[in-house]
C-alpha cells in the first residue's frame, strides 16, 4: 500500500496520524526533498524520510505533534547528542548516528475532527448537520434505531421526536460522551429522562431541552442554540484542563535514552528495545540494540 493510500485509509477509519514530509535534504543524507512517511499513533512508520536513526527522531517528535496537535519543523543534524534547539514551530536535534548531511522534515498531525452523532431525520437534525460541519465537527446523521455512539464521540444530540431516543441516550451516557442533548419540551424531556436505565448522575448530564436559551423558534435557530452550547461546553472543558501544552521537551510520549549512542527516543513498542535482567532498554536503531545485547555491562551506568 502506498503512503497516499495508507493516509486515505487512516482518514477513512478516523485514526490519527502524522504526515512527515522532507522539505530539505543536505547531502550525503539518503532522504530527498519530497520523501513522505506516516507516523501512526503507536509510533510505527510507513514510508521513508531517512534511515533508521533519522526515523527515531521522526517517531519521537511525530508522536509529540499528535499530543499537541500542532505542526512542527524537525531539523536533524549530525553530531554528538547535546541540548536541543527549540524555537516557535521548529526544533533542531543532533543525531550521532547520522552518516552525514542534514534533513528538515515537516511534521503535520492529521487528527480526525470531533464527531457529533445526530439522531433523527427531523428539520432540527438536518439543521444540526448543516451548521455543525462548518464548525469543524464530523457530523453523522442516523435514525434512532441505527444510533451507535462511540467512546470517542464529542457529542450526541437526539432530535428524533420519540423514535429511538432512550437507547441512544443511555448508550451515550454509559460511554461518557462529553455532551448529550435531547430536543424535546421540558415535560416530555423529563419523562424520557425518567425512563432511562442509568444512574442519577448520568441522567443529570443530559441537556434537556438542549441548547442555550436564545429564544430560538425555527429549526435553524434551535440547531444554532445547541451548537453554541456544545462549543461552550468544549471550551470550558479545555480551560478546566489547562492550556494546551507547547511543543517542548515534556510533551508527547514517554522517552528513554539509548545507552549506546545517547540519543533520546520514544519509549513505545515500535521503537527497538530489549529486556535484560528485567529492565527494558530502548534504542534508536537495531544496530545499537545489537551492540547492547552483546555486552550489556559495557553500557551500564557508572555507579
């Protein structure tokens, strides 16, 4: 499967990944401008943007960009491991294993848009779909008996006028979907909520009637009020969680130091590693792993 086909498949299945593109290569590096690879969320790499040592840095910083959802220009230069150089939107790392030359790779996270599941075929449901997509939501419009909420969904809104309401609401509440809303009058909505087989705490999370009180009357106005409430809830959750982390050394996956060459690498299963004496050690490439396994004592930290 080509890199292009793999990216299309990951997009179709809503799996996050990073597209890594070589934008500048200095000889004698093996990479060329335009070379492309994908970094999956488990750290595995499809495609080519340099040898295995360069891949170690691409994996480390690719996973970091997934955690921050911010693009990054990664400059990999030959030389002894030392302090990294970081500026806004870019980082420079020294790679002792690099055969020579330097390479600059643009890392672009491709994170799927948050999904909003809208249950029903009413005018309000159709207006939610029409207005939600320009707000960056991946809107799925389904009938009540076909609703299948997923744990990663950002919101579920039921606008089916009595058709398949309870199963969809209960499933979303049990999954912990952040926003769950019901389009109904206060009296009918109270009856629907009372019939749900969920805990009182879960029941209290349903927004019913859904939407901010803006006096909406038309389907579009009601949909607007619901979407405004979803945005309000999402932004409040972001503020509660704190500011988004910057693209710095503490962001991203767990890290480890290769004891053979001194490189910092991502401590994930897709990174070369070995377990010796009950301790897992991580490496930039198979060459360092082989050297370590052959003589672990040589690379033991000084006591």
